């Protein structure tokens, strides 16, 4: 049984009311994007000294928003369709040091209106479109994309993202090609693709893709989570601001 909470250095994620629990690949995804945002805020014209808006689609426990809030200078709106998960994320936000900058919006992103545009959109979307489902309906909603297809997801991102905004997704590696195809159909092109392995003896299992609106030659990278019985040095460096044991 999963723990009812996961404690990080600066915040705690309670997860007893959420189908999808805190997992290593989601933590890696959040830390990877947080590192990029820190660099932008220091070095990228247009980001230096200016507050931005970020949208987290499919908030779950609120993990990604909390990881980003630790570094992001601006407001974060987190959308979650499942009512129990939305209340859980809201409670996690309220008990964090950044509660004033975080907001949960419970509802369906396909029909929602927030009244604003976002410079950055993050999503750890439903993974297993057309795969075998479990008897747990809440877990099905979190894992399966019947409730939000890739076409609908990119249409929603298009509606909410600023003209010069960026979006980033965590996805199963074996569906990378369909992800890139659907993104291109919607006018989003990869600027960076990171293929993730559990260890150097495993095959790729996740891909993290950072999208913009201009067609460019994307940067390609491999990331390995574990080296033998320990985390890899790159993983440790990314997760050091978050994991208690690092």
C-alpha cells in the first residue's frame, strides 16, 4: 500500500484521496522543468524579473505545481477534473509556503475558462489510451485518456497558452511518435526531448518533451534514474532541492 503522504524538503504531499500517487518519474519531470525555469528567470530576456502565469493540466495531488512553486516567480493554476483529487491538491497547496500563488480549479479543461493566458503549460497526461483498464474508476480517470485525448489536450493548450509560450509533457516512451505527431498537427514542435531509463540496463520507459510553436531541430538527451543501487548523479543534482535524502 502506498504511503498516505510524501514529505519533501519544503512541502508535504498528502495522497490518500488521489488515484495516482507520487512517483519517481513525475518527480524527475517536475525537477527537470523547475531547473529550466530557474535558468530562464536568470538569463532569458522577457523572463528576467517578470512574473508569469503557469497552468498545470491534470494536477492530481498537486505535486508538479508544488515543485514548480518552489522556484517559479508567478501564479500557478492547477486544473483537476476529479473532485476528490482537486480537494486533496487544494489542501496540499494551502499547507505549503507558496499557498498565495497556487490555485486549484476543479473541472474539465476542455470547457473551462480561466480568463487568462499562460506562458508555461505543464501536463502529466492520461497515459494508457486504448489499453486495458482497471476496475478502479478513479484510477481509470487518472490513467486513461478517454476523458482527455491528445487532440483535446493540445487544443486546450492552444486555447490557454500565450503566443510565445511553452508547454511540456511527460509521456510513455513507446507512445513518443504519436505524441509528436499530434503535437505537430496542433502547431507545437519539440525544442528538447529527454528519453528516460530506470537504469542503464533498462529500456526507455518515459519521455519528457518541451514544446514551442516554432519548428526547430530539437535537442536530444538521455537521462538515467538509477546507477546500480543508487540514484545517478544527474538525478541527484536535479532532485537535491526536493528529496529529503539528497
